[in-house]
């Protein structure tokens, strides 16, 4: 039974690496079609996207089958991380399809007379994907951590390219449609780098059991839960006692009652003489401040 489970894990890893190879090829071919204005290659990339989608479905089915066998914590992380990585690879394939679509459209239009460093951006993004998957294979979370800051370089190139194309559109309004195609292609490469960053974060979680996503959004919990509960109890009890003392002081500050009166539905401490209540009542008593009339109880609204 154990050997069968380990065989299933190995098959899952191999299927994931095949999917990664196919996604990397799709990105390379889409960028090549864009830079060389190759209409036929762009069409082939779009048609091959279904292959990557099928890989994701197969990996999910394999993972679900393995989850039913109650794996250990380490194997459980491996299975769930494999599903998340396959999802990011499928998104990378979708971004390659977007680039291929822009390449197909641009191949039918006159070229834009501007120098763009899109191949460098594609090289950086694909290198991040490849290195993240290598960290997954070689079980190297430290190298995976080093991949995460590299996303900023791709972001900077995307911003620079966006500014170049914006200036070009201002100078040549007739090229706006074509420049927008290039902007979308650059944004797709930036998203591919984001997915590579996600894969690197999942690798760290897999081998260190640490979730390093969104560090600024982490909720800081106290190191000692028992101390936190004790402090909360002390705060609650102190607040309740202070409130009781204030009510007690408020009631004792009233003049001697003319008669004791506690009708149904009326507060037990509304017993003071109505003629002197307004002046003698403590201003800290919020419940009994400003009655409807000098001779009316604010709780039951019946004449005193």
C-alpha cells in the first residue's frame, strides 16, 4: 500500500514537470511569434493551450485520489502544493495565449517604429519560472526565497515599457491600437513573473511549513495565549466593576426616598423624590439622565 502511494506521488511530480515544460514552451513560442511577426506560430500557440488545461485537470484528479489515502503531513503539503503550482502553470499558459493573440493581430498591422526590450523581459520571467521549479525538484527553499525579490525587476521593465508606449501614442495617435497590443503583451509577461513568485512561495511552504505570502497582512498573535486570556478577563472584570461602582455611587448620591416604589417594568432604583431628582442625580448616570418630565419615571413612563 505504501509503495503504491509513493508511486502515485512520483507520477504526480512527473506530470507537474511535464506541464511546466509545456507552459515554458508556450511562452517562448508566443514571444517569438510576437517579435518575428509570425502569424502561423501565434495561431499554433493559441490552439495548444488546451493541452495545458488538460494537464491541470489530470493533476487535480491525481491529487484528489492521493488525498483519499490519508497521507502524512509532509505528503499532504506536497499534494496541495502540487495542485497550487499546476494552477499557476495553467495561468502562465493563459498569459502565453494572450501574447499569441496580440502577436496574431500585430502580424496583420504595420510594425510600430519603437524599440522595446520585450525579449529581456520574457527571459527574466521565464528564468524565474524555471528556477522556481528547480527549487521544487531539488528541495531548496533558500533558493526559492531568493527568487521572490526578482519580480521587482520585471515590474520595473513593464513600467518602463508602458511609459515608452504611452509617449509614442501621444506623438503618433494613429498607432494607439498597435501600442495597446504591446502593452497587453508586456503585462502578460509581468503576470508570468508574478506566477513564478507564487510558485517559489509554495516551495518554501512545502519544505519549511511556513506561509510567507503577504507578510504585511499577517495577524500578530500573542506568544502566550494563556496570558492573553488572563489579560482579557482582567480587563472585562475591571470594566464591569467600575461600571457597577459608578451606578452604586449614582444611586447613593440621591436624596432620601419619599417612598419606595418598584412597579412592574420600572427600574428598581427609581425611588427618589421627583422634585429633587433633577438637581441631585449624578451627571455620570447615563441611564437616568433627562427624564421625560419631573414627575415621570423614564422607564415605565407612569406618574411618580
